[in-house]
C-alpha cells in the first residue's frame, strides 16, 4: 500500500464531539467496529475485553451525570463501554493495555467508516468507574476503561500532523 494512503487511515481519526441528531448507525457498521476492536493485540492473547453497546438514550444521558466531559453523548447515536477483566477473578494485569488497544482499533474503524467518535476516559478516575459500574451492572471483577461515543459527524476536523522527530531516539535515550 502506498505510504500516504496508509497514513491517511490514521490522519482521518480525530475526536468528534458534534453529532447529527437522530442519525443511524447500521448493524453492519457496528459489527465492523466490534470486529476491529477484537482484532487488537492483547497480552498472552488473553483478550481481556468486553463491550457494552449502548443505544438507550436514557442510559447515555446517565453517563453524562457521572462523567463531566461526556456531554456529546446527548447527541451521539450510540456508545460502547469498554470493560476490562481485571486480575481479581482470572483477568490479566495487562487489562488496561488490552482494552486501550481495542479502543484505538475501534476509533480507527469508526473514522474510516465515515463516522465520528471520541474516547471518553473512565479508569482510573474512581468516581467515574463506580458511576459507570452502577449504570451498567458491571460485576466487581470487571472495570470500565473508557466509553467510546459514536455518531454521524456534524463537524469537520482537519488533519493535524503530529510527527515530531524530537520524540525519537535510537538505541538509547
Ligand atoms: C485516555 C483518554 C481519555 C480521554 N478522555 C476524554 C474525555 O473524557 N472527553 C473528551 O471529550 N475527550 C477525551 N479524550 C480525547 C482527547 O481529548 C483527544 O484524543 C486529544 O485531544 C487529541 O485530539 P484528537 O483525538 O482529535 O486527535 C480522551 C483521550 C484519551 C486517549
């Protein structure tokens, strides 16, 4: 694949926080997003992730009460709560990394489907973790890492080139 075409897949992903109201995400699009999530790498291939697909507006509004920076959930079509299997009962010490890798895969899929999304951090903010656990009946041995809001974009964001050679070292810092 040509370099520019490949990088374009990543450049297309920006956080979208304005969504068209009453827009639809098809089952096929949601399936693609979840398939992308579950193709992520995970420590020892343990796949310590779970995904709660939420399209119930009341539940989405409830999230905004426990998460101060999630107001876009009032207009997003859906969201996905990413829930990790912690070591408490058979999960992995790497659950955060596993779930983060799955989340980034979802965001890339969302952007490349022409949809918009944004990562809403939950863990390790205890009040958000407890609030989300309560809303979605998440058992004690599982912990929500984040919520991904998804919808049809009602804003355009330009590509931001963040390549910074000063961040790169060779063989030693
Ligand atoms: C761990 C994490 C937590 C984040 N939490 C929020 C959040 O709570 N609300 C929000 O609007 N954006 C959140 N973001 C999105 C960032 O603000 C965004 O990725 C960053 O500003 C870079 O912009 P871009 O995504 O458009 O490239 C979060 C991103 C990450 C990786």
